C-alpha cells in the first residue's frame, strides 16, 4: 500500500521542518525522519491507530508534538494533515470534504 500526502499536509510538514531547523540545526531533519517512520507504521498497520473523527485516524509522532491525520482509501493511505497537538485542534476538519 502506498501513502499520499495532501498538498496542505506537505506544506505543514515543510513548515515544521523549517521551524525546527531554525531552532537547532539538524532538528528539522529529525522531525522529517519521524514523519517518515510514522508513515511506515501506518502503511504496515493502517487500521491500528485510533479514530480521531468519522473515518479519520491519527498516528502520533514519537519525540515531537505532532500527529498524522489520515484516511484509509481503497488502494492507498491519504494523509490529510501533519497537525501540531497543541494548536487549533480541529482546524483540519473541513479538509475531509476536499
């Protein structure tokens, strides 16, 4: 199974990478690595993560206060958001309809 990130999710990840890289050199790359590890866990066990809302599931990142919000589609996983755990918790809800 493959994983597809929405354009907004890609932008959120890139913004977080840039922020962490400004905070400490190399930290942005570690964040990106954690996103990749979470994506691999989702691919391996797509239904293992808890449901956030409707059919949208969440996978928490290790070491960073972020989660991947995704849906299981017929032949792929669709990542809707790379969301910070402590900021505007439901900002992504309207993306379900896109």
